């Protein structure tokens, strides 16, 4: 299976990288590498992540997967598609995505 990222994912990754880079440039690069490795893994095993339970019906097919340590405060949201996996967002766990899904999705 393959993966494809939305334009929002590019923005999410740049924002995350820049935030981490403020403390550690090496960790910022490791964050991006970890994200892309996780995307590849989800492409191979798309049903690994549980469904995100949100009130909006249009998000019923949304799944999520927590990135591996040391970046396990970041959550990858994705959908299983005909071509593989569509990565929708990569959000820090402190974001209020459950209470405000329209803001993020």
C-alpha cells in the first residue's frame, strides 16, 4: 500500500519541525524522519490505528496513530483509501481536536 499526504500535513510537519528546532536541530530532523517512517508503516498496515470517535459523521472513517517515542505526543490522522492511506493531519496531542473537530478536519 502507498500513502498520500494532504497539503495540511506539509504545514503540520513544518510547524512541528520548526517548534522542535527551537530546542534541538537534530531532533527536528529526527521528527520528520519518524513521521515519514510512520507514514510508510501505515501504508503497509493501514488498519493499525483505531478509528477516531468524533461526532461529525463525515469523520467516521478517520483513524489515528500515535508516533513512536520520543515523538509520541504527536498524532497522525489518516483514512484508508483505494490507493492506500490518505494522511489527513499530524497534530500535537495538546490540540483540542476532539472538542473542535471542525477546526482541524
